[in-house]
């Protein structure tokens, strides 16, 4: 699985219809109409931690094989 940066995660979220809603601390919160939960994406230097990336991918409906 290729590591994602913050920008990669935001790009994937926007491509799938999620829109930026607000900032909460160091996390950008994205929402999508019809989705019961928000999608927080941490804004830190470097790549996302593997578990965080997998969690974001799961919400977005992306399998690790697609990378």
C-alpha cells in the first residue's frame, strides 16, 4: 500500500463527493450528503500512519489493491 500524505487523502475524498466542512484542531472535517458520519483527515507533516490511512480508505470505499 502506497503511503498517503494529507493532500492525497483530501484529493481522494473530494473525488468521491466529500466536501470540506470545518477544522477541529489539527483535523480537517469532511462531510457528504447521505453519509451518517463525518470524515476527519489529520493535517500533519509527512505521510499518514498506516492505520489512519486504512480507516480513511475504508470510509471512502477504496481497497488497498486500487493503489
